[in-house]
């Protein structure tokens, strides 16, 4: 170490008497903290000691105060990093003294940090340097002129004395607050030593605070964040969020907020479990937690820039809410007199028209709504509470006022905040009722992002979001309409909310949007999503098997607990959903149907699938069938069956990733399955059968059946092929090309899949027996199809574990497969020989079949 090798007679002279012209301390906030006694052990009795003690340690109070400062003047400065300061008396003492007088003793302090000195002397020296550094940048510059100081200070972090560790970490913290010296602090090994220090379970809160604050200052440098976010240190910082000391929590939150500024570190932080810990700090209300809440919010908002992280944040009970500026809420004009209603639009029936004797009938109305009079769902209660709180804040002008003062430099269109889900849902619905177009579109986008599960979707429904969103579909601003459509698409995933959306009259504006040829593909996809869920051909069947009540709770708000109840609820939105629901009758004109057929001809499989589903729904309505037949539906169906992705060979794939290609094939399979279902339904009508080119569609479907689309997408293709072939007369012979291909490319693969995956012994037995029947009837290439689908291994497993009938059928299938010598290795690899020997030795009913198979295989 440089300082420890300096000879005693060498005199240090520090020529730094003039303060830096750009140095100043900008005090952001001051909070009283615990008082700590700085040790002042006597380390010498010389005259220099008395001078030193007079100028640096002679103060009325030895307490250290925590002051949040921004140090500027060195080309940047710290961002939101706390800096440990002495009390005002200490600062005055340092600043009022001649700088040269204090600087003259810096060399002595650095010399006393040497490893050859007494531990008490080293402790006193580092405490003195720490207090000296609190004076600002010029004092830190004076210390940093001695290059060995950093290494000696880092070495003191290993001390057994808490006071020494605290002072050493505090000095490093002050040095790291200067941009010029951060890299030097990191290169001295401070991060590694702090990592080891934080592992100690008996570490005092003061040492933790100073150590983590050093990391907070270092994390301002983007190049140093990766070193801090290592697998050893990051969990320790995250664990500090649960520390009992609020200052330690604040420091840990500050470190994480800075780390979150680097997008490359997001995945590391999320995997370390930072989101639940930060979200917990925003959900609970702790006294004096203003700083930690701010840092936790900043960190989560940075992480929320990733879509996957947004989902994790919402799952923790937080909602991302746009900050639109306090002025935007001035447009909120609640009615001065209105009869009470729930946020979702449910009205409360007025039982008496006579005014209250005291004029407070409306004011006291809520006193009669309790568990004795009405059973109100918890979700409705939360909606009422959330709406009341947000409307109150808006009316008194208290929304975003404080945040607006702190974020003057950031554009309103880029700012967000995080609120607990109940407040966040109510705030977003409140914004939907404002006049600011940008605010409305941002709120709708946030609703779409937050609607990730049934709880959140129901919360938005109860808060009254649906009626606002449907109303805004007619807005003249394109961005508003797009954001609103995205929000409705996310909400319509829920069966009950989909019915409510339909009841609000959403079909008309959606169809109008669909008519415009200039509609973007993304908007068209969202629009078709909503329409496909409303006009779902299987809706009636789905409602029968829906786990919960379709129209909400059986104990509706209109089911009162007592006959003498003074309050009744009318117009429950859930119950009016069915009565107001439209089924598509009268709203579909020829222009809409022609537009759907045009969509079938687009190259997007997703759009084709949804358009096919809507057209299938319309086939059940007689007037629409004539329209469908008149708009050349055949050309649209042909376009769906001619998927380009199915014609691509391995050379055509080029550099395309296999998983991306598989995803595209699956999307094409879904579109083909929906179109096959539509074609099958149309074949029920005589007028369509008379006009269709059956040979053309048979050829297309046979080609599709032989393609590599997923097996479950071939069900309707096979059914449609069989129906088409039946138009020329019944033919159940396997020699028929259509029946043969259906068997080879749909029936056999489906049976093999059932043998592989079925957990039911009965279902597995039935599949093996049916497969054996097909093979025994001499279907060409059936054994090859079984082997190609990977059926050998599950068949061997059946002969080991299956029932007698299943074993007999499996042995017969394997015997037929073994006739092709190319399958011998696969049968042996599946473990057939040991299983066959056991059957032969057991002399069971199937031992002869097993013996024949053994003789066929090479052993």
C-alpha cells in the first residue's frame, strides 16, 4: 500500500485551498434518523492531535444526520443517491475552518490508515476522513490525491469493529458520489468486500446502510451495474428490502432502481425474485416509507417496459396507470344531483318518492345497505370504494399534484405510476370519462395490459369500464378507437363479460370498423376476435358447460334478504346482458358478408380462422345463407386451403428458425380446420351442393390431409372429405382413395396418439383394438403409417402392462409391423424381446403369438 510505506519524516503539503467553482450541495430532503456516537479514542498526545481535535472533533453534537443530496459540479452528479452528512453544527465547523488547516492533516489521516498502525488509530483515522469528506467535492478531492487511500479504506471493511466498518463504508460512499472517482472505487475491490460484508448475519443497520448506499452511488455508472447485479450480491440487496431499518430499505430500493435502468439486467433481476419484494412495498403503508416507495415504483416501471414483466407486476396486485397531468382532471364534471348507482351501472330503486323530513335521504342511503338488506359481491364493494376515493381526489384537485411537481422535465405522455389494483382500476375508468384523447387512449391501453386474469377483468367490469369502452368505439380519433378495441378484446376473454359487451351494443360499431378497407390488420384482428367470441357457433354448448353462472352470481343484487327492505336494485347489467343480446340477426348485410369473404382471401391465417368462424355462425340464419352463397364463398375457401407455408420444403425455410416455422404451420392448421368446419356446414344445404366443385375441394383437402399440420387440426378435414365423397354415393371400402387417405393420415395417427397419451386403460384398449382391425383388413401402408407415427414403443408398453385383449391386439400389430425388416431395430430398441420372453415363459393365452414374433426378430 502506498500510504503505509511513506517515511515518517516526509511532510505532505496539499495545495487545494480553493474550492471548485462548480461545486455545490443541493439538499433535497432532510430526515431525522437515529443518533450514532462516533468513536473518538485518543490516539496521540501531541500538539497536532489537539489542533486536529479542536478543528474536526470539537463539536457540540457527535450525531450523524442522513441528508439526501445531489452532488454536482464534477460533470454529472448522483441521481437519487443518499449521502451521509454530519449535523449542521459539524458542517459549519468544517466549512468555517480554513481549508488549508484541514487539508494539512489529511496526509496524517491517510498515513494512519496503514496496516502497521494500531486498530484504534486506524478506526479514528477513517472516522476523521469520513467526517472530513462530508464537506463536499473539494474535500473529497483532497483525500483522493493520496492514491493508496482507497485500498486502505476497502481493507477496513474486514474489521471486526462495527464503527470502523461503518466509517469505511461511509467514506467510500462519499467518494463514490463523485462521477470521477466511481470507477476507482470499484477497481479497489469495494464491491467484492461489500458483498462479503453483507453476508454477515450480525451486521448492524448502520453498516448495512452505508455499504448499500455505496452500491447505490456506484450503480449510477452503467458500466458498474453488471458487477453489482452478480449472483452473489443481488440476492443480498433484494433481501435488504425486508430489513427492519427503513434507511436500509431505501438504500436497497435505490440500488435496484438504478440497476433497472439497464435493460440487459431485467431478466437477471426478475429471476432473482425482485418483483414480488418491490410490489409488496407499494401495497403496504409504512410510516416514513416515502423514499422507498418512490424507488420501488421507479424500479418496477423500468421493469414493466417488458411485456412479460408487466404481467408479473399485475399478478402482484399492482396496476400501471398513465400520468396525464392534474389539469386533465378538471374536465371531470360529476352531476350535482343523481340517484345512487353502482359503478357497473346497476341502479338502486327509489322505494319512496317523498323527500326525507331532514333532507338527507340520499346521504343516509348507504346506511341501509348492509348484509341484512342486500348481498353485495366483494368485487362490487371494492368498485364503489375505489370510485369514491378517486372521484374525491379528482374533485379536490389532489391527483398527480405532487408527482407533477417532481417530474416537470418528463413529458406527460411518457410518465406512468403504479397503484394498488383497486385504486388503479378506478383511476383508469375515471380517465375514460375525461375529454383528453391522449389520456383516454393511454388508459385503454393500460386496461388491456392489466386484463390478464379473471379477477382483473371482473374488477374492470364492476368498475363500469365496459360501457365507457363501447361508447368510445364511435370516437373520431383513430388511436382512441384502436386502444379501446384492444381493451375490449382482452376483456371479452371472460364469458360473462363477453355477454355484457354484446348487450352494450358493441356489434354495430365493430361491423362499421370492419367495413372500412383502410382498417389496419392489427385492428381488424382485434375486431374479428371480439366478433368471433360473440358470434361463436358453439356458444350455446359452451354456456351449458360453463363452470360458473353465465349471468353472474345466483345471489344477485335484486335478491333482497328481507321483504321489508327499503332499498332495491334494478337494471343489473349482468342480467340484462341476455335480454339485450343480439345474435347477429338484422345486423349483417351483404357488404359485411362480402368483407368477411375478402378476409378469407388474405394471407393471414389468424384473420382467415376468425372470418370462417363468423361465417359459420351466420349459416344458421336462413336469410344470410343466400347472401353467403351469392358472394362467391368457394373462392374464399379455396384460398384458405392453399396455405403457402404447407408447400415450403426445408430448402425454402432458409434461415427461418424451426420453432417459428412450427408456429406458422400450427396457425395455418387452425385456419384450415375452421374453413373445413364451415365447408362441412355448408354441405348440409342443397343449393350449395348443387354449385360446389366437389372434385376441386376433394383434391385440396386430400393434399391438406397429407400435410404436416397438427393432428388435431385434421379432424374436420377428414370429416369434410368423407362428406364430400358421400355426395357421389356411399362407399365404405378402404380401396376408395379418400377413405384410404383419411385412414392413413387421420385415423391411424389419432389412434396411435390415443395409445401414447391416454390415462384410461379402457380408452387405450379400444384404440389398440381399432388399430388392429384396420391393419388386419389389409389397408395399404397402414403398418408403415403406424411405424412412422412412432407407434412401436407404445405398443411394446401395452404388451407389458395392458389388459389381455389389448396385449393380444398389440402382439398382432407388432407381428404385422415386423414383416418389414426395417422395423426390427425399432422393435428391439423398444424392449420387445424381454417382454415377449416373459409372455412365452408364462404360458399365457398369447404365448403362441409372442413366440411367432420372437422368431421373426433377430436375436
